[in-house]
């Protein structure tokens, strides 16, 4: 059954999940509702003897269609993201808190989590740490404040596949979700990305690496210059060289590169 409701309290969502039903928030997009109904009807009408054909269908589509789970305490943000995702063919569910999401989350559900970093109660970092501790394996994207380098690094260490700075552009969000889902489907691509990240960082000189380590900690150039005993202009030159050698165009991209290399298994060649 499909339950349409505007009530997204933890108790209600838990009851829906325990009943084995699918939850859609009001107002539900016609396309999403139609897709869910067609999926139920197809499953009901499919003969049990057609298991081989069913497996072929799943193989051709890469398995059951993933869902994007949006967790944000701002209702406007949740509604806007849901609308955007529906327009681009994604199934999407929205939750007002990390607690509400955990109340209905099931280990076998595939998809991608998009969560705000700062929320009342359980914040995005705590949510990711909880999922990581449970070996949930759900790729997550953290929405952080603009220029909040410390939060971005914390999110990546907590298991985020990516982070996006506010205000989030629609094309950035869609691209990040696409990358996260692709890498979770193809572990080879994730391994290749980590290998590439490590190779790019290996191009740096020892001094450039010193500067990089302080940059990704959120240190301003003036403090880096003081810590390393060099001029601020020299720091700026080293930062420019780091960006050029690693092939990145922004500080967020540089952080992604550093975190990807850090996640690479030590024994990898």
C-alpha cells in the first residue's frame, strides 16, 4: 500500500514502515505516484515462474530504482529538493530530522542520502556517524555552510561521499547525486577515483604539501605563513601551485581530493 500524508512525525513514519507500506509526502507528484502504483501492479501481475525474466529486468536497469532521501529541518528546502528530484526522474522522500529518517530506514533500501549539516536534535554529522557505525553503506551528501571548511572535512570523515556549500545550485546537487550513486554501483570507479587522487597529490613538493595540510584545516594564509616561517606571498604562490598540480579549480574540490586519497587502502599500489 502507498500512504499519502503530511504527517512526518517519527511515530507515524515508524507505523507506516512497520506495516510494510510506502510513504509519500503530500503533495505527491503525479509522476512519482504513478510510478509507485505501476511498480506494485507489475509485481502483483508477474507470475512466480517468471523469476528469470524478473532478474533480467533488474540486471538491465542496475537493480531496484534507488531513492534519494532528503533530511532537512527547513520545509521549504525539503519541498524544493523533492520537486527538483522528481522533475529529473528520481524517487525522493523527505524527512524533517535525522531521527525521523532513522525511524523508517531499512538496511535493504538503496539510494542516496542528502542531509543538512546543522539541524535541531541530531545534526547531519551525528546522522552520518550513526549510519557508519551500523555499516549502512548508504552514500551521503552533506550540505554545509559556505566556507565552513572544518564542517566539510568533518562530514567527509564521518562518511559523506561529497559535500556541497550553501546556496546549493540544482546542477551541483544533481551531479553530486549522480556521482555518489555511480560509485556505489561500481566499486571499480570509486577505487580508480581514490587512486587518481593519490597520484595527483604525489605531484606536490614537500613544501606544497605542508601548505596543503594547513589549507584543508581551514587556516588563513597569514596563519600558514606564520606557522611555516615564510611570507604570505610565498604561501599564496604555493597555494596556486597546489591547485595547478592537482588539477582542481576550487577549495571544495581540493578537499574532496585530499579526503579521497586519505580513504585509499594503504596496500593499494
